[in-house]
C-alpha cells in the first residue's frame, strides 16, 4: 500500500478528494467534471417561473359541478322541504328550507350541494354493478335556524334543474388548479399496465368527447391520484388476423380532477372523436416522457447528477420554459404538448 502511494506519510491526514492507488494496472476513473446542479438551473428558469406548479382546468369544466361515482349510493344529510316561491323549479337566489337528519351537526354559514342520484349503473364491459352517479344540481348556504332540525337557506349557485324534495350533501371545494402527477405505480401497476375503463359520465350520455366529465370505478386505493394524465385508447383496426401486437390508438387525453377511495372523476382535455363508455384509459408516465424529451435536446438529467424529476413540482415550469424556447418545444410528445398549452396557475 505504501509503495503504491509514497505521498501518503500520515493516513490520518488523508483528505476527501485525494486519489490513491489500490490495485496495479487499473485505470483511475475520473468523476464528473461538472458540478451537480438542479433542474431549475438546467433549464434556466427564474424563480417566478419556478413558482408556477399547476394547470388550470376551469376552461374544460366547472369543478364545482363535477359530481362523483358512489359505489354504495349517497347518504343524504337532509332534504329541501319547502321554498318561498310558487314555481315548480327552483333557481339561483331562491330562499328554501332544508330539514336535516337527526344528529347532523350544522350551523348558519355551512354550504351544501343539492344533488340527484342516478339509477344503479352497470359496468359497460363486465356488467357488474358499479354504483350510482351523484349529480350536483346547485349550491346552498344556510342562513338561519328555524326549528330543531330545519334551516332557511339560499341557493347561491345553480347547475341544473332543482326542486323541493332534492337531497343535500356537504359542499367540498375542489380547486381548478391541478399539479400534474404520476399514479402510485405500486398500487396501479407499472406504466404499461396502469389502466382502467370509463364507466359513466356526469351527463349520462352514451358517447363522450372533449370537455366530458367522466367517472372511473377505480380510485385512490388503486393508485389513481388527482393530476394523473391518462391516454384514452382503443384497439387499432387492422385487416389481418395477427394484429394483436399493434400499438393502441390514442383517441385523446383526460386528467383526474378528484380521486376518492374507490372511484375517480376526470375531465376529457381533448378527443379526436367521440367514444363510448367502456373505453379504456392508460396512465401516461410523465417522468419518463419528460426525461426522454430533455435527453433528446441535450439535457440528459443523469449527466448532470439529477436522479429524478419531481413531476408534481417541476413539470409545469419546465414546460413553460420549453414553450419559450423554440428549439426545445419542437416535436414535444402529444401528452406534454397538451399540458404545455393549458393555462398555468399556482395553488394557494
């Protein structure tokens, strides 16, 4: 050891970075000559751009009126029992009276959704029961207590026809600003197998298209999360019998807007043509798409000592810089190009 490294007079004074020989006739591997840098420096984004984390889906849907798929049916908190108008149908700004179930803790200022529930729905592919679609009709705010379990309320938002007798559920706000993210691959399967089927839609149509709000009978426990991007796919038509290995035909893309335990609600961002319920969707691996795109443009993150891109926090600012740089935005994958064209936002 000492013969190979005569400069070492005191092993206790070796410093990090000192090069010593352990074996003869083995070339010394040099490390990276570049300093390890972050993704922000790699793409040249300023702090203002780096603070923008989300895409805004407000131009695609009304997030307050999404509704959801309920596997076991919704359990109402109460019902509209009277109103101050003589009309059959209720409208925004009407005063109504709501009677709640016993033991429900409510107070003036609380907000609720009026809703209507569909009949039991069958899975379009398997025929199994998937639950009911809960359709939001409007939003109310409680104004004053008039009896032990009844409150006077005002309709502050109207989405569909409402009437006396409609049930209510607590209002839960959903932001239209969404940070794109990947599914939980361990729960959902790898990027090739993370798939699901569209089982129903908010409008209860048989054919869906761009701007449709659709329901999926898989949710958070299956790995689906808010911000996941899915390709809407179908089998490619072929005139030969051995075309099973052909790639899927991508009809468009949808984004998960809300993920519950067993179901998810999504909005169709774009669609080349209408498609029926039962159409399959496959998760887009945003990390892989982005890293491949950067590498093709001479910005391989591995060469700069970056292990992985934080999709949820770094994807949107990277896309903003790509849109600014003509050489970077050329030939973007369809999925990333779609996200790059959406309005950007920052969640509070």
